[in-house]
C-alpha cells in the first residue's frame, strides 16, 4: 500500500547502502532507516496501542528518531503531533488537551515540562529500541499524517491537519524548486516542529533518495563547520539565522563552494541579506507559504530569474496562487490584494475547528491573510504579513495570544501588543498597557507574568504604560496610532 514510508522502502531497495541520514557522527543507510521505521511502527502499534487516526506527540530537538516516527505514523495511518520545545508548559498543555495524543515521545530535558503540561499523558523515551518490525501498514496517501499547531489570532493556537498527499506534492515542488535529486546532500538545521524545517528540504530529500545531515539545533559556528567539512549542496535558513551566519567570525573565509543554493523564507528578506549571500557566489532562493500549505506554495527556482529583488517567485509546480480583492476578484497587475492558494499541498482543515476552517477557505482557495502584488510576468511580491502578526527570529507571534495572557493580570485593564523593529530578531513584541484605577505595576512584573505562561520569545521586550488606547467606534484598537510611539529596541 502506497504511503510516505513506502518511498523510503523503495529508495532502500534501489540503494540499500546509500546514506540517508547523518547525525552527530553516525551515518544511517536507507536500508537501516527503513528498518528503523518498521521498528517504530511496531513499537507504536504493539507497545502503545496506537491505531489509525490516533495522534503521537513528539517533544524533542531534531534527530533521526523524529523522522522515523513520522514515517512510522505514515505507515500506520497515524498522525504525528510535533511540539515546539520553546513553548511554556501552559501552552503545551492547551495543545495536548486539544489534540489528545495517545502517547508523547520526549527527550529527557523536556520531560519535566511535558509532565507539567499533561500529567496523565503516557510518555516514551525519544528512541527506537531494537525489536520486531512492521514492514506494512494500513496508511495511505489520503490519510492525515501531521498536526501542526500555529498561533491563533483569537489568542489560542490552531492545529493545521496535513494529509500524506500534501507532503508528497510539497516534495515534488521542492524537487522542482531546488533541482533536487538523489545526488544531493542536504544540511538540515531548522527545527522539525515547524513545517519549514521538516518539509522544505528534509522530507523532499528523503523522498528523492538524497542524504540529509541533521543538526539538533541551529548554531552558526557548527553550520559553517558543516558546510566546509561535510560539503552539503543545499541548506535552508530563515533570515534571522542567515544574519547570525553573516555575523559569525568564520563567514568571510568560509569555503561555500559546495552549496548550489541556500533557501530562505518565513519573513521578508532584506536586500542587504540577499546581497551578502549572493556576493559569496551562492544563489539565495525564496519560498513563500504557510503551515496550511505544507508550506511550499510560491518560490524562486534554482537556475531561474533571481534578479527581481523582493519577489518571492512564481506559483509552484503543483500549487495555484492569485491576488484577490475583498470580493474575491483577481486584482490587476501591480494592485495589492490578498494572496490566495489552491492545490493538493493544502491542509485538510483545522483540528476540531470547523468555523476557523470555513473562515479561511473559499471555493477551494485558502485565504492567507497576506497582502501582495503580482507583476506583469506573474512574479509575486508579498508586502505585508498577516494582520498584526509579529515574526521574531523566524517564530510567529500573534499579539492576541500575548494580550490574552496580559489581561489575566489583575492590575491590567487594557492591552495591545505590536512588533518593534529589532536589528537581531527582525521584530520583538512591545506591550501598551492601561492599568486599572489605583493599581501600580512594574515592567519586570509584567514580563514575569507573561514568561510564566508563554515562550520566552513572546514576552514583551518593552512595556509602555498609557492612560488609554486609541480605539475605533467599534472598539478595535487603532494600531497605526500606537506604532509611531514604539521606535526601535536597538
């Protein structure tokens, strides 16, 4: 039965000794990887009673086990639930209560947070022990395989559900974008709990029979060392990690000649970053998409036109894209509108949230909420991100989520969170607060209150106390009046 795991089996049949994964000095062949997937599937089925449609959570840094569990889930028709290890226990708790996984695999350093978040949830060590193997399973490409939670505009995250066929179509577009084949060697350093780190290059490479070198976490010096020693042909970095690489002491002298390209996305790419990479003779490819699109949707292609500056490229090989006005009509070239996407790479809905799914889908088109234009040659330029969203170091922060926590403090009457420009992280959150009458609150206390419930990157870098927030007649905060008061965090 064809599922994502069967592609690993086929690659193992064609080249059993070919290296599939390199991690911390250990090489795993395609034959070895296929065998470990089988053992993982058997462990899930017999050790934890996992059945088709169940969820399996993972709270861990990058590693081969992450991928073995993904493909084992695909074989069984089970859904992998990647958890962001940067989240606070309260955030993890909400996701786990909402998704109700059967079991959670966790690295030792995250076990305390997991047990605090979900005290009754069965846990498993982040490893696949020796044992029996399931070579087959009921999973098909029609089955959901990934449940990825994104921060929600209502203050609660939403779980985007992706079918196996979405990952398959996404991989075909990655192959087209990168001209990727079995001879490629991918350096994978972005977190697998994001669809970007998992699906822009990593799973496409394994579908193509290429080799993937995995780093557990991004570290600039380690990336530069790997580029010079392991000689990868492709890697993926978000702008914040590219800036960290550019600032590393060894960047100017590093031998980058093995790289056919570096890909980037998740936030607007400044021309200075593009020029710094391209000046070293390495093409910088841009990719646009969302968790809901797996994420590849629009991209520039290796060997294609990379001269258009801010353009994120053309609609992908298997994804349609258009710019539409509020009535859903196509906008003329150069006129701004909302970016809409359609294709079999799209998600199949938000987990247990039919209203949110209906709100973003229209006649098969996914409404991204992003504003862009399309030039006369069909190239897309994405100008603004989703309304109010802050992107800090490649992580999405929705102000409503931070505002929800702020308003739980008994001294705070009103709250508005906006993004402030930051030279290192692109943006950081800043909070405007109105206190209740007679109450006194220090900035440090505000930050401590938020950090107890949300990830560190979501904690306001600055707190600005004000007597009132400017609002419209309907009560909505007029953010444009607050923005000039922010300045910069530099």
